[in-house]
């Protein structure tokens, strides 16, 4: 896991929206990457025994990641800097299916 992120001082709405969009995009990309972890990869969490991502464990891991992506969903807004509004039904979860 990562350490505590640096604190960013935000003094206007545009900066907040940009920072939130960047944070969300990075989190979704990281989770989508985790769905590509190969079968049999060993995961080590401090204080726990190493665990191989294979069989039911891999399926459960992928389910947890997919549920995380569903919870993050799409941000309920877009900005002029994003270009046009996304098409109805299109979004970050399309890559999961």
C-alpha cells in the first residue's frame, strides 16, 4: 500500500475538479491493471502469509476489484476541459466487461 499522500492546497473549484478527476482516473487505472495480474502471482501483505492468486482465490480477487470499480463508477460530472459530455452509458467500467 502507499504511504499518506502529500496534502494539496486547493483554493478554487476548477483546481478541485481537476485534482478529483486526476485522482479518480488514476485509481480506476490502477484497479483495471490489477484485473490483468496473472494467475499464480503471489501476493504478500505485511503480517500475513503469502497468498497465491489462483483458482477460487484469483476469482475472488477479481470480484473484489470489479466491485471496487463499480463503487468508484463514473464521476457524476464533466468539465469543459474534458471535451464533450460522455455518451449515455459509456464510461470507466466499459473496460471491465
